[in-house]
């Protein structure tokens, strides 16, 4: 139980750290801490496979993506510069609305009754029957349990994820690839070197 | 067990709101995307907690989906950030306001 | 009082024919040109023939010819009904109207818009027929309004004359004022009886409270006063002489102005139950009679003399039907239609021959030059003053004595006095116009004629009509001018009284008091006063000495004309002060202040609000992502709050 509170504090602290740093690299580090802590929390919730997934995919892929993009954007411009603040008075309304949302969420957490599912009301023993030590391939939350569900009852979501990923790849290539050659379709025009092409976003607004 | 589900869900709520504040208050697009990731993870935490409470696999599958979608979304989001700010002077979300009425 | 349906196709025919005539003449006027006159006259004469053919059927007691037209609901049935009263009016309208149509062919011979004139005349005949043939209050009101419209058209026929346009407008506005009274009465009667048909209303008269009857009668009488030119709503009638002379003859002498008389006669059952209303009508009629006679004494325009005499005679009629002497009043309408049309048409002959000269001071000596016109005017004059054996004698005596019989000695005195004045001013006109030297070429200044007198009627003298077109109708009218009164010889057993039968109720119209003077005594008194009037006129205008010094006399009379007469007893000025100026001020105020600052400003402000709202909402579209995100978060917070609220038990 102490472990839970330690993990909770680290989680919150790293989240706050993430959003409050000026340099995005520091934010990425904070995010890393957040994800790892979250993986630990998953393990305490008997979701060991998801804990690993969290580490591998989130920290291993997504965070790396962030790091690479930071590197890409930093080249040739210098330290990250931000323009003038065009919405200086957003602080109070933002905090207010977030506080309201938070307040009501906590309120419902504290007061909403969690009604057990009908099968548990009928048979309370089931509530703990499937739990077991981690590593056992037949208990709740293990790889085997997860895989069995993924490929039998939840097959459709699995296929859909494949589709989503493919769409993402195509989208990324289209969006972030070289400047689209449609403008020169049918005409053979040599592309200007990168430095002479027009900026996508005009410099001064 | 003395840690009941309410604590986990409350924690999730806290993380969600922190992420929300980050989205609203930061002007660097990368930090905004990171805040969105925070919000995703808050949702994941809540899902896993409830999945454990009812001992039901579906929550885990849902988390899996969320992770996948989050990955895809981050990829595309970063691609957009890259293409928009590739040659910009400032990396500032407020600068892309050409859709103003 | 249900009558079996007694239908005849002649009735809708005679009613609608003038309408079709009017439409045809409106549509084909430019092609028809002068032939429009023949078409229009033929149409009206055919209607007259139909009415004559229906004479026997319409006079069956208690069983009028009835033609239901439209039924818009319970108690809202429109239809036509031809009973003795409406038959009489129909015969006069179509008969005298037909003669005037023929006369107009000659009179308007060289007018470019002759087809339009006959279209309007036919339309008038149709409207008047609608008024008298309706068996319900709504149809009557429709006819009432339409004759006002026709009058407006015809008074302002020469629309390029500003005086004619002003006169037409004045007539119309005053008539509309009367319409309000009738509409009020219509609403009140409908509310009480839930029916617009006369039969239903009369059947329930006994159930009305006396206050209600008085109110309804006052409403009806306001309409009568406007339409029949009673004091104080009479000011439009003299100005209506701006229209062509046939119009004055038909509308403002014989028919339209008698609509009020018709209304009161038709509503006899209602009026007979309210002595207060009858008293009111009698007094107003007597006042009109007196005012008209007095003002006629000081007029110099031949048509205005006749206009005021019309007003006075209608005062007689209204007074007659008002006090309850219905048969007498209607008899006077009957005879008056003939001799007044005669007088106007004769005056038209003179005006036409003198090339649109209407001022009597410039006439004179026409006895030799226009003998036919002289005899026509003389016959008409003798009739109107009540010379024995002429038609007017019988009808006037009937009215005057009827007033006395029904117990109104004061009104009787006024009537007798007015008879004297009538004789005076009519013979004044005769003497000035027909005797003495011809003054047509005397300069205006010598006769003290102000330059801006009533404008003469403009006629282009391109061609002249054959004389018989204008003289034949006048000749035809000479006959009834003399003999029309003979139908009433015999008192209560005369053909006249028997014609109406029980239409006006039996006991209600019987004499109420023992008269102060026996009938022959009253007749003698009136004759003496009439002779007095003639003698006075002779002394002032007819005697050889007076004729020799005519120019001087007329000039002096013009200069010393008392202000009362010159300004027409200030009725026009009073109305202008009390009603016209405030209305114009109100209209001016509204157009100067309310229009630009309230109405226009309201519209402008609505447009401004739309623009301001747009600008305000434009601020929401800043293009800034963070602002949009904030909006989303606020919405989400509201959602969360709502679901937290409903999901949590208390």
C-alpha cells in the first residue's frame, strides 16, 4: 500500500514536471518517468502484459518519436523560440474549467456507488477465482489470457488496429514527406533546393 | 486489499486534469502533444483499474487499442507539426491562426 | 317571418347587367368611344324594363321576390330582395338613370373620356342597386361603400382639375366617416341577433332594449347623415358640383343622396320603437332643411343653388321618415327625383349652350334665347316649391302635415318657413337667369365677380351633339314632374299608400296626436307663404325696374352679401378647424417624428443588432487553437458536471 502512494506521488510529480518545463527535452524526460511509473502501477493491478506493452510501445516507440522530432525541429533554427503570447488571459479560465472538471470527477468518484456485475453478485467467489500469481499463463492479466481474448472474442479490434496503423503510416508519409509534386504534375520542373523553397507558414503574422 | 479502486480512479482523474492544463496553457506544439499523451494514459489507468475490479479482459483489450491509436495519432500529429513548422521562425501554436474569422 | 322563396331570374339580371356593362365599357372603352354612351344607356334601360316586368310580382303583400346569393354560415346569408320599397327605388334608379344616360351622350359628346364616364355611370347604377336590393345589412353596406366609390370616381372625373380632385376626396372622406357609424350598428345588431338578414333583425326587434335600439339607430343615422348630406356632414355636397352636370343630376340629386332616406325607411320597424331616435332624426332633418334653404339664398353658381336646394329637400325627406311619416317622406323622394333631375338637366342645357358659364350673374334674358330650357326649369321650380297641381305640392304637403300629425309643432314651423324660403330662392334663380338683359358680355368686375370663382366645366367644343339627345330626356321628365304626385291623392286609400301596404308597420306610423291645424288649414298656410316668397323674389329681381338695373343690383348684392352666407355658415371652416387641421398635424407629426425616429429607427436597429451580434460572435473565431481548446474543455466540464450530478444518489 505504501508502494501505491509512492508510485502515485511520482506519477503526479512527473506529470507536473512534464507540462511545466520550458525545454521539450526536459518534458520528454518527465514523460518517460511518468510512463515507467504507470507501467509499475499496471503491474500492481494484475495487468502485467499491459505493463510491458506500456514500456515497450510508449517509452520505446512514442517517446523516441518525440525525441527525433525535437531533433528535427531544432536543426537550423536554434533553441526553440516562441512568438508573443496571443492569449494572455487564458490562465484563469483554463484553470477554472479544469478545476471544475476535476472537482466533479472527484465528487463522482467519492459518491458514485460501484455496483458489482450481476455474475459477481450471484457468485462472489468468482471475484477472485481467476486471480493468481504473475507469470502463470492462465490467470487474469497474463500474456496467455490476453492473447486468448485478443484472437478469439476480440478479433475484430485486433484487425482494426492493423488498419489504423497502416493508415497512420500512409498519412505520415503524405504529410511530412517532401513538398508534394502536384504543382509540377505533367511538367518537368526541377525542384528548387530546400533553402529556396517558400516557407509553409509565413514568417511574420 | 486496502487500496480500493477509488484511489486509482482518482489518480487517473488527477493525471487527466494535469494533461488538460498542459494542453490549454502551453504554446509549444510538442509539449501540447505530450500533454495529450498524458491524458491518454490517464484513461488507460482508469480502464485497467476497472478491468481489475471486475476481473474482465475487455478492459485490457481496450487499453491495447488505446495505445495503438495513441501511437498512430502521435505519429500523424508529429508529422503535421514537422510539416507546419519546418521553416517557421517560431514554434508556436498561436502562430497558426490563419483560419481566423 | 319566413317567406316562401319567390324567385325570378329577372332580379339578378337587372342587378348584374349594369356591372357587366361597366366592365365591358372599362375594357373596351378606347374602341367604343362615343358608342359607349349607347351601350351604357341600353344596359340601364334594359334593367328598367326588367324592374317594370317584376312590378306585379314584387308588390304581392308579404311576399317579395327573393334571390339568395351566397351563404357564408348560419345567420350570414346574402341575397337580393325586391319588395315595394326597393322596387320603387329600383325604378327610379334605372328609369331616371336611363334618361340621364341618354342625356349624357349629348352632354359628354366631345369629351375624350366618354367611355370611362359611362363605365362609371353604369358602375354607379350597379352599386346603388346593390344597396337597395340587398336583403341583409352586409350587402347594404357593400352597396353603400360602392356608391361612395362611384361618387368619388364621378366627382373627380375631370381629374386634371385640382378643385374636382379635392371635392372628390372631401366627399369620400366624409362618406367614410358615415360608414363607421353604419358598421358599428351592423356589429351591434349582429351581436344581438346573430344574423345579418333584415327579416331576422326585424323579427327580434321587440327583444331589444330601448338603449340598444337608440344606439343602433344613431349608428345608422351617422351613415345616413354622411351619405344624405345632413348637417353637419353636408359640406361635401356643394363641392360635388365639380363633377359633370349629369353626375350631379343622377347621383347628387336623385339617387345616391337618398340612400339615407332608404335606410331609414327600410329600418322602419327599428326606428318606430325608439321615439328618441326619431326625435333626433327629425331635428337633424329639419336643421338641414333650414340650413340648406338659407344658404341657397346667397349662391351665385346655378349648380350650387340647386345643390343647396337638394340638401334642403333631402332634409324634408329625412325629417318625414324620421318622425314616422314614412309614406310621405318616400313620396317626396319620388317626386323630388323627377323635378330635381329636371332642374339639373335644364341647368346643364343652359351651361352647355353658354359654353360652360355657370355664374347666374352672367346670364339673363334667356327667356327668349332658350325657351325650351326656360319651360323645363320653370316646371321644375313650380314642382319644387309646391305649386298646386304639381307633383311637389302633394309630396311636400304630405311631409309637412305629416310632421304636424306626428306631434312636432316646432319642426312644423321650421318646415313651413323653409317652404317660404324655397320659393324665394328658386324664383330668384328664375328671374336672374331668364329675365332682364343678357349679361354674358358684361365684364366681371362690373358685376363684382371675384376672379377665382368656381371653375367652369371644361369641354372641348370639337363637335356638337344632335339637340334631341339632350332635350328628349328633359322633355320626358316634364311629365312626371307634373303628374307624379297624383298617385297619392286620396290619403290613406290612395294607390301610393296601398302600394306600400303594411311595409312600415300599421299602428306605429299612425298619427300620434290630434293635429293643431286641420289639413286644409295647413295647406293654405303653406300656399300663402309660398306666394309671399314668390312676391319677394319678384320685387327684388323680377319687377321691370329691378330688371332694368340688374347689373347694379347684382353688383350691390354681391358686395353686401352677409358673411354668414358668403362663408356658408362657417361649417367648412369649423370642420377644417376641428378635424382637418388636427388630422393634418397628426399626420405631419407622425411623418416628421415617428416615421424616421421610431419606425425607420426600429428597422435600422434590428439591422444594427444583427451586425453587432455578428461582430460579437466573430470574436469567437480567433483562429487560435488554445481558445478553441478552452471552449472544448468548458463544454466537457459542463458534461462532466451534469453526469456527475445525475449519476450520484443523494
